[in-house]
C-alpha cells in the first residue's frame, strides 16, 4: 500500500505582475483564498499532508491567515525558501537577490517530504479533478517499471488564457501519453479572429491549436525525485551559479531526466479549468468562476 501523498505548495513568490500577497487575496464569497480551495480539493482527493514553501519574512502572516485553517483537517508543515540554502561549496553570488527557481523551492521542503508528493503554485486554481488525477497516480503501485515514474497534470490551453493580457505557457509534446518535451511559448493571447497566437523563444510568432495541452506546474513525483533534483541543482550551480538572475526550473529538470532515460513523465489530462490572477483585472473572473462552481455544488459555502 502506497502512503497517502503530500501536497507541496510553492508560495514563496510575490507575483511580479500582480503585486501584493496573491496567496492571501480573498476570492470566495466568505473570504476564501484560491489556496483555501486548493487545500480543500487536496484533502478531498486523499492527500494526507500539506507543506507550504514560503519566505520567512511573511511566515507569521501566512501561518495565521492560511495554514491555521487546515491544522485540524490535515498535517500542515512549513519550509522556508532561503537564498543561502545551498549545497556545501556554493555561496550566494554578490548582488543576487532573486530566488533560485521552482526546483530550489521544492528542495527547500526536502526535510518535510517523506511520501510521494504533488507540487502546485499557491496562486493557481487547478480544480477538483486535477487533484484526483494526481492522487490516483501517486497511490497506484507500478513495481514493474525500471524507470522512475513522474506525472504532469495537463490542461487544454483554451482553459488557461486570460482575457486581460498575454500569458506564457509550457506547451507539452506528448507521445503515447508520455511527456517528450515542454516548449515555452510567450505572449500567448487570442487575436481578433479568436485564433490563439504566441511567440516561441526564437522570437517567431506561431498559431496555437486550442486543444493543445499545456503545463500549469502541477507535478507528481516519488520521494526519490529529491535525489535527482539535488544532483541537477548542483550541476546548475556549477554552470550558472555565479549569475545574478538565472533560475533552475522543474520542467528543465524533468526534461533532462526523461531525455536521459532515467524517468518517464506521464501526462494526466484533466477536465478541470485552470484559472489564476495574472493581472488585477483577472480577479472578477476568478470570483465569478468560483461562484459558478459553488452554484453547481462543487464546493460548500462557507468552505470549512
């Protein structure tokens, strides 16, 4: 029997476009935050522990506003993402203020991760079905595989766009249900004729099919991933650790491990719609979307 999984919540970022602590912005009719709905969904799906990766400077506010709500429903732990939390032989380069990226954020929680785990962004609404898909994957045993088994919960791009500006998305290349690569496409928006257009990292414009599957950073991993992640992060530091802004991202690590034959990454397509507040103007849409889900009976109100 596989242990019920943990949920690692990446909550150390402030959100460059939106300002303020997005994670604490009320969206539900009784002051619920997006994160409240995420943890609620995770508990319903069978997760047994939630680990919030936060910055130490807003730890107290976060614990009283968010964490305390769930302490009687699920095991709650905190991990601090610190710039100087580095392997021996490495130091923070002079002038560096930016965190080391999402890979480093997961590593910040390494002492609390003691069971299979999923990873989410704190300010994204992933939907009930997404957590069910992740939990099912993490609690299913596959002893006959010689490779590590990871998963990404994928969304149709049409379910992830903002009406108020362009967004960046990782477009998944999928073969037989397995992730073969993630292509970062930036400045994605609907054109006047309702076609979706973006720009590749090569600078060229491209049209995007609305059924294309994208990553919204909802991942599922075994505990053994932490060892691979640390190895990759050390390589990253050796190559780019003296730079002031370079970051080590989860998709890059997964890509390397898949291409190296160490792991398979399954793409679990979800029927849920993703939504989040990329721009302040997105907030009414999120509030309305949650209201509709409540009306449909997906969530109680108040949430508790």
